[in-house]
C-alpha cells in the first residue's frame, strides 16, 4: 500500500511537489481514510521517510525472527 512512498524516498531524479501531494492523495483514497491529513510537501516527505524506515524495521525484525526459528 505504501510502495509509492518508497519510490519517492529513493527517487534520484527528484519528485515535484505535485507528485508528492498526488501520491499522498492516492494512498488516502486507496485506504478509504486520510492517513496523510497535512498535504504540505515538506511534511509529506517527512511522513514518507518515516513510513519507509518503519517498513524496513518491520522487514528486518521479521527476517531475524525467521532466522532464529
């Protein structure tokens, strides 16, 4: 669901403010509620980075638990 945020965080060409806002709106629409209420591009960038880091931590925690099992 948050895959578009990963693309923005790792995009080397840069992303326009319009693309950032459009991505947030698309995610909100897909979820059926407003995960991203503040559509300020700088705020959204921070949110996207936070969600991306959390996704990585979840993956790492899942991998380490699999390795232990």
